[in-house]
C-alpha cells in the first residue's frame, strides 16, 4: 500500500507539474546541470555548445540553436534527448537517457516559449582539477583522541558524518610487517618483530618509520613504483626485442629517492636534465626516463614513422605521469571531454620533437652515453682469450705467403667493393698487420678454410665475454630543431599547420619569467633564431606562450610550477593509492572531466599543498618543499593507516568497498615482492643495491616465444638471489613468475598495477624452479637451526614467512603434513633424494619432508599479502 501511495503521489505530482507553467530555475536548470554541464558547461563546450544559461543554449553551437522557443518538435535539444535525430546519437552521450518525465518537462518549457531570467549567469566554476589546490583547515571531529595528524581529521570527519566508527589499531606484529612491506618491500626478521612488539617507548613506531625511510631499500621499493610509470625494461620491444643497456637510469631513480630528492628537481632532471646549465653526469642519466620508449629494429620499416611514435609516447607518458590527463585522446581530434585542442596536443608534441633519433630501423641510438671509468663485470677469461688470439695469429702466419698471393690477384674494381676496414688492412704489409687485420683479410680470401673458422669462432665468443664499457640511453637535442606540425587525424604523413611549443590553455601559462630563466648557453642559440608564432610574438592560441625558443626545460619547470593545479595532486594521490589500494581519485590516470571525482577533495588538496610547502607543526622532522618522504611519513604515521584490515559486517550495507577507510585494506603484494618474500624467508637474499640486471632461473622454452630466440643463462652465485626488481625484463618474453603476478608489460606507462587472483599464481609458488629452491633452502635452514622439536621448527618457519606465530590448529595441521611426508618418504628414499639439493649433507628424508612444509608456507595467501 505504501508503494502504491508513492506511485500515485508521483503520478499526480507529474501531472500537476505538466499542468502548471514550467519554471526554468526550479525545473529545467537542475536537469541540465546534472546531465549536460559536464560536456556543455563552463569547462567544456562540445560542439561549441554551452547549456549553462538559456541564452547560450539559444545562441547554439556547430549545429545551430539548441532549441526554438515555442517549437519543441523542431528543437535540436529535444530530438537529441529523445534519440530521434537522424545524424547525432542520443544525449547524454554514452550515459543513461533522461526519464520520460524529464523529457516532457523540457519539451513543455520550450513550447511555452523557453522563458528564463534575463540576468542568468553562466557556470563560473571550471572542472575541479583545473583549479589550483587550496589548503583547508583540519575539520573538527568528536573522537579527538583517535586522530594522530590532519589526515585523520579529514577521514574521521567523513566517517562521523556517516555515523561510522573507525577500526581499532592493528596488532604490533601486523603493523611492523605492514610497514616493512610498504616502505622497503622486505619482511622484518623475527628478532626485529620481537624488538618492536616488546618496546614500551611510546615513540617506538615513529622511530621505526624513520629507520625504514632511511633504509637504502626504501629507494628500491618506491623506485619500482616509479619505474612502472617510466615503462622501464631491459629490451627494446617490438618483434626483435633486442637487449638494451639502461640500468643506470634505474639506479638513478633508486638513489634519487633514497636521497629524498625534491620531487620538482626529480621531475626536471628526468624531463630535461641534459638542458640544465653545466649538466652533471647524473642529470644526463636521469633523462633515460624518456629513452624507455620502444625501439623498432626491423628492416624495411619507415624509421620516421617510429620516431614519431616515440615522440607521441613521450607526450602521452608525460601527461599521464605528471598531469594525470588523457592528453593522448587529442592526437587525432580535439579531446572529446576535456578542454584540450588537437592543436595544443601538437604544441606539447613540439617540446619532444627536437631530440636525436632513437635508432629505429637498422640505425643505432644517437644518444648513447658511456659512463667514464665503468665497465661491466669481467669473467675470468683473460688468459684463455690471450691463448686463443695467439693460436689464431700463429695459424694465420703459416698462411702468410698464400694470403699475399691471393691479395695480388684482386683487381681495383674488386678491391673498391670491399669494406673500408678490409681495404685499410690490405694497404698494410702482411708482416706489420695486427691479428685483427690478418683475420678480416683472410676471412675474405679463404672463407672455405674450416681451420680458420674454428679458431676465429672460438676467439669471437671469448671476445664477446670481455668487459664492455657501461652505457645508458639518454636524451639529447638535435643541432637544429625539427619543424612541428599538426598531424591531420593523427596521421604523420598528413602534415597540417605549423605549431611551436606550448601548453593547454586550460592550465597556467608558461610565464615569461620561467622562459627567460632557462635561457642558458645550451639553448640560447635556438632562441636567437626563433621566429614569432602565428599568435603574435611569443604567444600561441589562447594567449599562451608558444615560441620555438621554449624547450623541454621550460616544460619541466612548468609542470612543477606551484601554480600548476595538477602535478602535486596527481603525485600524492598515487602515493595514497599504493598504501590503501585506491587513490583519493580512483581514476588515478584521469583527473579530467570523465574521471571519478575525489571522494575527499579537501584531503587531496591538503596533501598536495603539504607536498609543495610542508607545515612544520605536522612533523618533528624538518621537511623541505616537495619532499616525498614527508608525505610517506604523514600517511604511515596516521591512525587511518594503522587501522586493522579485518572485514567488518557492520560496513557491508554502508560502505562495502571501504571507500571511506573505516579499516585498512588487504593488498596482494607486487610480483617482485612475492619473490623477495621467498628469498628472505629462505635466507638466500642478496640485498646488494643496484647494478646490471640478473637472470634468475625460469622455465625452459620461454625465450623461444618471441620472434627471435634469446639466450637466458641463469645467473650463478650471489646474483642468482637478487631482488625481483633486478630481474632482466624482456618486453616480448617477460619472466613468467613476474608476469603471472601482474608485473606491467613496459610497453606504455603504468600508474596502477592490476591485482589478479589465478590458479597459475599458486602453481608458480609451488613449482617454479626458483620457488622450489627457496623452499629447499628454508627447509635446510629449519633443519640446521638450533630448534629442538618439530613444533619449534614450525613456529620458526611460520615467523620467517608470516612474522606471526601459528595458532594451535595451524601448528597441528602442519605437524600432520610433516609426519605424513616423513612416513611416505622413508618408504621411498630415492624419491626423497630427488627432492633435495645433490650437495646437501643433511638426512634427505628429513630435508625433503621439511621442503614440502616450506612449499606450503611460501604458497599461503597470507604470505603474499600485506594485511
């Protein structure tokens, strides 16, 4: 009956509203504001149409007036909301249609003459993300004793508004494991757990935070997140996917984060370190950020096409990484939703269109930087190399007379066709030639000599193993900047109007002050030759500075200008995302009009302002502007972060997805950290920082999956047990144990990893060669340590894997498994031997049984989860 009365009341109200004259302010404007302003309001004018005042709607856009007063049947807007237009899709575009009652109201208003106030003001506010963040005061809360810093005041105010209580603080074991995994990506040792849990100092937690922020492993943990954004890989991509040397950039990221390099400098060095006055070696290495693009080395391609592809990737990556905008949508046409013109896209493109070639096609990269005095590790082959070279030289000397006779038979025409190094060697008398000169000449003279061939092949293989200078890919400007144009419909072969460097008009301009500040010796010549743009001297479309004199350095400084409304928000949001699973803006890569608005805009802006200009009272540590460690410290010190992650039934119908953070979130660990957990628990971890990428074991056949079969020789010694982030990453054939746990493919920037849950993950933890090896080492550790009973060993195993002690039920189940394995393996001693390392001196039955227990522990959901 209640439902019937409601429907009757609604029907009567609808009839009544249709009978009475329609009031624009009361009835129409709210409908337009809810459904139309996003695309046709103050910040966006799709089709040049604005609907935020009746007068602007009547003025119309590309398709004419939105309506004809008194004639709803002839009005464009009415046809569009009904979906009856012949050429244009129903509006709102790709959104639920208006209700029949709403459509009837709008049609009636038009038929009544579309009356509206003459003094109606258009929507004044632009999209929230394009407005400079402002610091709000911490809101008042009732439960003042719970809050530890301003973050908690903002979160708690929202919770109290919804009558939700926060969760209690997690226990000490959970807190220390959470902190270790979040800040350094490694679990704490049992002794470190005990020391923290038993420390009665009220500041013990804060001391632990400072200890971990100062750890060199902090740079590894948070550097891996940034490498996702930088699309870092150790190979070139595309079908050939040749190896590349760029690990020096990876190490630069780790070192910069460990030093808490201010984020504005961190940004400038990566985008334009080569253009800084007296650029240091480290600043040049930093520009590897934009040399992480793929390189296509196939024959027959158009190198210019893929050079352009690299530049496009740099534009899109920069916009996503620092601005959180889908600027790439404007490559072929004006952005469908955000106020970004196609012309502005190619003005942005012009900043990156001035660098030397990447090496597409058969060419080599033109910006390879050799690191002075550094070489890759040398294998112990020098004596073998010298012996092979001497053997080949002796053999070639026995062929000297024959070689000279054959050389004399060469005609001038035949000689002219030879390679320059061969022609140069022929000019040197045989007795004066080096071994190398003899080799290249004799290879031409007697290609059929198998005894040469064998000696030469042996020497060549040894030479390939010699130490090579360490190199890395960097950015470098062309001597003369290229001309940039708009590509018609995004096609690089269809060149449209010329453009010069500039930024979207919706954001703050590159000020003259900024431009002049970067007029250093590296770029002054190009500025002197600059010509005025079509928009006037130094001005482009929309009055923004747009001049051939603007460079990547100007762009980098513009990105971290405090007036930029996006950068600080984007960065603190991404940090927040890593701690809680989702950002304050859930669409962390889209702060535009189609992104999900922040669930707590005041908190987001407070954090952004705190990044750019820290407030001393919020930390005992003297934080500097743009300090990332300051933001980490604030977040992990908050009561919000320290909450238990246990699921609460009282939130199921109120906040099932934990959007308001009434508890912490359980998060499956990243692929590399899953490996690091196994390495640490087994005692095998080599915690060396940086250096060339390594090759842990992987399943046979993986390297044959690409177009070209690549070698994968597993590393030996300590390199075999490096952290997951140092595993050599082939784009075409990534390491399966990393790929199955959702490591990004490095083809494009990744600002948030997915977290899948598949049977393949469990099978990998059980059967992958590396994880079997971890289980064997953990078993040996348990057997050889001082524990006297199986119960004590299980307690120890549980603590090194999970940090906590097992419950009585968990301990008994593992004891049952152990005893069942011991019983079975005693009957099959050969099987036991096959399950343990061949060089082990321990009882194979005991070691094999404990290996099974270890495999179970390393496979637990809790082991690979941050609580």
